[in-house]
């Protein structure tokens, strides 16, 4: 076999290997996906919108010039590799210490007190109508969009349509997109002014479209529910949301307390509510030194230890859990409660110090949760987030195994809790 023939044979073999190495079909380009999106809008979404009562005029106006927004997170374009699992980055589910940034809280409280004075008559009317304190409404407004100062530049239709077409939660966003089209069809806002966040939340209160349809109100009497530029509509809509979720008129959100060491921390949760007088009889007292309001003593209240024994401790009312309906996070609800107290009473930071908690990997916490479930504990699901059921179960497990209960996941537990 001569060298020339051998060379040709090797080249042919290499070419054949390269041919087999090629994918059976090339991945679609972004232009291909955009074409699919346009077909989806016309052939799939429009018939669904029409069936739901959306007018063709509204639909065409809403989608004029709308293209996919490739900058959004959590996208799963057809024909592309599935997205990698993302780390939990939402602030409400991270380490609590940095979340309660004192400088930011002070700034928000100072601005909030200014708005409390500026909109005093509106807030009084809101409290009379809905029973929600103005300070709570202001605190949510401040936390969500900096009292309306935050820029909300995204086209809500573009965001919702992108996510309804190619996110990992397409069904949920399709429902929100249809709700958004109902909002436009109702005439409260034009497509050009229909702005939201990169998650599809609308206006100053950051309502999802389905929440807008349920809770937004026209409080300034101009005939439109305007949560983009009307402060009265924004504030009243927040209050209406809370009261429709079950806000109890005349009650506080909760109190920072000291829980004696002899009292188990594994008693927290809304399902273990008891009269506030019961908690007081155990020696639990307000950390400020003030007594509990007499009107609260016979009412139901709950223990809350968001960082177990390594952080501030609280007795909260059912209204605390109504705030969580806005954002299902203990830290969020505590932030709103503390900011509201700063606006209304000039309160300061929580006196209890946040320890070095919330830094464990979610995968490690999830492994602990699964181990506890195997032993019969109700941890509320193995999602890697230490909610009250997980904290309570950890405390019960620690007590059962002769350990001092801390009611929070600790690295030292990984070896024993398998």
C-alpha cells in the first residue's frame, strides 16, 4: 500500500467520522424561534384570547411590534438545551442579615413618613374603608417600588408573551397573559403605558395581571384603575388586596419578644395559634419592655422564630400571614412590619441580632428535609427552604435526640441527619 493511497484512505475515514459526528438536525436559530413565536401568536394564542372574550382590536393593538425578549431569565426556547437549574437568588429567601439593610430601611422610613403626611387624608380614607393601617400600605409600596420611584420600563405584554411561549412555567404565564389582555380590553390603560417588571408584575404595587383583575380599585374616582401613575389607586389597591385576603381590622401584625430558654422553639406556625395570653403565661414578653396591648390578649397569636434561636423572636398575629400573601416569605413580612412601625411610631431595628444563618446550600437543607420526612416529620416539602414546618421539625428532632433545640438547619447536623 503506497503512502498516497494510505493518505487518501485516512482522509476518507476522517471525513466519514466527521459526517457521523454531525447532529441529525441543527439547533434552530433565534430568527427561527421568532418565526415560530409569530405563528404561535396568530394560530394558537389569538383563538384562545377570542374564546376568552378579548376583542380583535385589543389583541392586534397589544401585539403590534411585539417580539420575544431574550434577556429574561427562566427561558426554555424550543429546540434549545433545557436551562440549568438556577441557584436561589431571591433576597427574601437568602441570609436574613443583609436583607434588613439598616441604611435602606432608614431611608425608606424617612420617605414613608413624608408620604404619610402628604397623603394623610387619602390614607385615612383608605383605613376607614378597608381597615388596613396606612403605615402597612406605605411599607408595601416602599418595599415594592420605592414609593413609585423605581423604573418599570418593560412592556408587560412582551414579557408575559415571551414567558407564555418559552419559559419553564408556560401555563402560568399564559393565564397571566390572557388576564393582561382583559385589562387592556377594559380600557384602564393603553398598550404603550402597560408596563411591568421582568417577571410580569404590573405598576407600583407589582400586581400580577390576575391580581390586578381581582384587587385593583379606582380610588381617585376618574373611572380607571390606574396602578401606574395614580397614588390613591395604588395605595387603595394594596389595601384591598390585604383585606380580601383576610386582614383583621384593628389588629397589629406582631411583636418582637424574648422567649425564655425553657420554652421550646418548636412551637411556631400558624397551625399552632393560641391566645396571646397563653404565650405571655409562658414568660414570653415584648423585648421593648412594654406590655402586650390588652385588646390582643384574648386574640389568637403565633410564635415565629425565622432564624431559630439564632435571631430575633416574635409573636405574630394572623395579619402577619396576610402580609405573606403579598410575598410568601417570613423575611418579607417582617420587613414590612418593621418598616410600617418605623413610619408610624419611629421604631428602630429589631433588637435581636441575626446570626450567621441562611448560608447553607439548598441541596443540603433539602437532604435534611428528606431525612426528616423519612422519620415521619412534616417539613412542608423538601424544597431546601427552611420554613416554619422545617424549623419546627428540626427543633423536635433535636429535642428527641438529646440536643439543645435551635430550630434551624446547621452544618453539624448533616452527619447525624441522613
